[in-house]
């Protein structure tokens, strides 16, 4: 009788895996999946950050070419994209960038700022003012454009990264007037 019981025990062992063995395999697969997901997210964030920096640098270079040709920086991004078919050295294909309707803040991207092609275009310069009440509140009121700053989102650090051309800070003229950057609407 003992002999038959012993054979049944051996039969059970050879028929399949124990629950502990299955749980160990599941845990190992879960750990490998978690490592893969984290690595993939890091690679994606790095690629998006590099693409955003490239987009910002391209816009800044096109704005500099615009300045070299017309002796002023473009007041809006649409001045660069509208000339895409003109063959000018500073023309920018309209599909290569997307201007955000709301500014990027230091803690969160503006609504929709999840792609590297989206950016904020800021005109930097001074405004000739008659009185303090008429201080510039937007890029449209800047008559002396000295530079531009392009803000994009850094997907790795969750912070703003900027690319600039020309003078974006400091003071100019006599009496000294502060140079400030204002976001554009188009």
C-alpha cells in the first residue's frame, strides 16, 4: 500500500509545475517588463527633448536669416511660415512647427505641449513709450526688435528649454531702456 502512495506522489510531481514555480516565473516576467517600460520611456523622453531643441534651433536660425535679410527680427512666427513657398532662405515650412496658444510655464507644459514641434515664439526688444501707461504688454507693441527666444518643453526634466538669437536681456539706448521678451500670438 505504501508503494502505491509513493508512486502517486511521484506522478503528481512529474505532471506539472508547482504554484510556487509559476509565481516565480510571473514575478521575473513582471520585473523584466517594468525594466523595459522604464527604459523605453527614458529613450522616448530623450528623443522628444532632442527633437524639440532641434525645432527651436531651426526657428532661431531662420529668424536670424530673416534679420540678416530685412534688418529686423520677425514680429511673429507666421512671417517665417507664410514665406515657405517663396524660396527665401528664412522661410519655414508651416507643418514643421506649431505655435502654442498658451505660454509654457515652469511647471507644466501648456495644453497640447506634448510634441516636440510645439513652441512659444517670443519677440525681444524695447518699446518706445510716451508714458508708463502705454508699456508693452504683447509682442505686437514692440517696435525695436533686437532678438527672439524660442521656448520648448524638455521632456526629460519637465522644464522649459530655450533657444535664442540676438539680444534678449539687458538695456539699450539713452536713457537706458530694459530689453524684454513678449510671447507672440501667431
